[in-house]
């Protein structure tokens, strides 16, 4: 009896030890596979062309690690976010939305762009085996749950700049970019708008939301926040070390053609044309209304409510946003939060005594802002001046009416 119990105990422990051995071997193989030990592995910079959705309007960058000998073909993607995040749009607007590094198969990654019709390019990186291992090891470390999340900054910390930074840290030497790439100095705002030619109203809205930080001149490395420029800069970039130098990447190879046709800009439907046309209509109707003693107060309530609400948003961004480019926004002078008070007072049967004084002050402020704005370091869109004109016309109309 004792001998049988002893044998059972020994067999039980042996089975546990064998199971532990199998588990350790499996983990060892998985870790080795994740670090891709083969010399035949290749690393590519992946670049997608712009898409229809706002988040894809500037294209996308990712890293592909391909090792056919062990069946490893994975995309590392720093541009992942979760639409189901509570208060998604609020967090996105105020710079509190967390993006994260995700891993997906090459097949699933390319399938998405086949569905959207976006083009897809890859550039093979000319890295040594040691540099490849260092890069993949850093990517795997970044992918750990405690490391994968980061606060997205469109200009300085996004899907492209994260790859740029991790590649720079993985090479044995220094990456030198082609300084002749910049033909003329451009601001972040100008670079941003280059990709929004087919979406002028989106560009106009972003112009109103961004402050003077967006008008600072971008440096050479700053250009790489845009995937298309990142791809172009990699073409002539070199890794320089004590042993000499060599090109960082090969020429881009197109994997998927551009099927998506983005709308072409139409001057008649552009913000500048529409807003200036609206200004002329409002000016004409206001003069006619003054002569006929018809004041269209409903229009003023809507106008000052909308501009005031936008002003409150700009004020909230100035106080709470983590997006540096949304700070010091001079548009708050004419998109004034006080416009909400004006709209509210217009709902009353009889406006209070301070109403006319407030209107007069706002009118003077906007009228002075128009010429002074040209000396600001912040670019004001042309369509905005038309809307300022609308506000001034309606302020003058109300002040004259209440005189």
C-alpha cells in the first residue's frame, strides 16, 4: 500500500515536471519566433495613401516584419484607437484619447486597404541582422500592455513619428536625412492643408480650431508627421557610422493601386466663395431691412448662438486641451463666447440697457481685429473675414435699430 502511494506520488510529480518542461519549451519557441532569429527576415516601412475618412485623410504608416522561413509576417501599427472608448469625441478633441501599438497579420492589414481603395507602398529597410533584432525587440517591448498606449499628438507624436523615433534608436549609427527635400519653408498648417485639398470645409474647420502653434515653421524631421513625406525622406536617408554610410531604405514598391477617387475641389462650393457670397446677401438684406423696418431678429439669434457656442469651445480648448496647436487661438476674438449672451438677450421681448453697449463693444472689437489680424503670427482663413463682416453688419444694424 505504501509502495503504491509512493509510486503514484513519483508519477504525479514527474507528470507535473514534464508539463512544466513542455510549457517552458513552448514559451521559448514563441519568444524566439517573436524576436525572429532568422537572417532572412525583412523589415519594411508601410505607407498608405489618403482615404475618405478624416482619420485617414493624411494616409498612414506602419512597420512590417516578414520572416518567411518561420511563417512570421506581422504589421506593427501605432495608429490604433478604440471607437468604443467612453466619451470618444470629447477625448479626441481635448487630446486625451489614447492611441496604442497593435499587431496584426499582413493579410488583414492589406485587406483593409483593398476595401477602402487606398494605395499601399512598402520600402525595405537596409538594416543589419543586429539592427533588425534591436528594432523588433523594441517593438515587442512597446507592445507590452504597460507600454503600448500613448497620448496622440497629430504633429509630433503619431503613427509615423513613432516609427521614425524607434528606427532611429535601433540603428548602429545616425540617420541623416536629405536636407534638400525642403524647397521652401512651410508651417505645420500649410503641410496639413496640402492633404485636405479635396476637403476644403474640413480644412476650414481645422483652421478655425488651430492656434498660432500651427503656424510655426516645420523642421526637416517635422515633415515626417505626414506619411507621404516620411516615405519620400526615407528614399534618400542614410545611416552614417564610423564604418561609412549606406542608404537607409530602398525605393518604394507599390503593393496596392489607388482605386479610391477623392472629390476634386470646386471653387463655387469652397468656404471662401460661400462665405463671401453670404456676406453680400446679408449686407444687401440688412440695408433693405433697415429701410423697410424689418429686422430678421431670428437670423441674429441663430448667428450669435452658433458663433458664441464655437467661442465657448475655443475657450474650453484654451483651458483644457493637451493639443499644443490649439492654444493661443486668436479666432476667439470674433468667435466670442459673449455672443451667447447677445443671442440670449435677443430672445427677450425688451432688451436690457446693457445690450446696446455690449453690441457696440463687440462690433468695435471685431472691426479692429480685422486689420490687426494681418500682423499676427497666426494665419486667419479668408472665409473667416467674410463671417466677421457678417457679424459687423448685423451688430451695426442692431445698434442703429436700438438708438
